[in-house]
């Protein structure tokens, strides 16, 4: 019986040893296991990332877009955000019936038959002559066509608004009463799109 107890004791010891051996082993080599690059079963393939992953002075959108957006004051040059160059431009950059000199001068020069009114080149009127009071005789075919493009439209309306309230001789004074006002606006509207 003693022999049997001894054998059972050894058997229990071996079973306990086998059961707890992996725990002891894992705790003893835990530092080593954490540095191993083990792949889970069933996981394979490729990892898709953006190239570049980061950009100085900007951000990279997540894959698959990978769009690069540069911060304020920077523009995209390839895959790099570079300092933006400030380009000065004239305001307005162009005018109908005239030209605008390059920055920094920005001088507006009107074509022949046009004069500068604010920042627009407008038709020069003859004034009507002979006792005053009548409608001026514009070189254009339609009264109210201040831009000379042959039709009364927004360009002419803009010229009238720029000169609104002006007194004296003025291209937008369509009834030649010495002030750009509602009566000139009325004349413009009567001939709208003619």
C-alpha cells in the first residue's frame, strides 16, 4: 500500500507539474515573449499606408485618400508643404473698354471714346448742346448704354450706381439735369436690354 501511495503521489506531482509548467515558463520568459512579432493564425496580407505618412506644416488624410492639406501660409508642391509666395494683384485686375497697368501702379487707361469713372471706363457723351435740358446724344445706339456695348445691361447699371448722386457734367447723367439720380435710373430701366 505504501508503494501505491508513493506512486499516486508521484503521479499527482507529475500532473500538477505538467499543468502549471506553462504558467511558470511564461512568467519566467514574459519579457522575451513581449518582444516577439507573433502573427495571429489566419491573418495575412499587406498593410496599406499613405506615403508620406506625415508632412511638415500640413496633414495627411487616412488611407486610401492620403490627401495632403497644407496649413495657412503654405501651398502643396508635390508631397511637400512650402511657404506660399504672396502675389499682389490690382483691384480691379481688368476693365471693360480699357487696360490696367501691372501691380503696383494699377493705373487704368481707357480706350478711345471712353473716360474713367471710378474704376470703370464709360462712354464719353457729347452733352446734347443747343439750349440744354434735352437728353444727351450718346455715341452708342441706345440711350442708357453707358458702356458702349450696344445694349443697356448690368454694366451700365453699375456705372450709374458708381456715379449716383454726382453733380455737374457726368456720363451717367442721362437726362442732363446736372445730377445722377432717379430720373437717370428711370431712363436706364426704360431702355433695359434694348
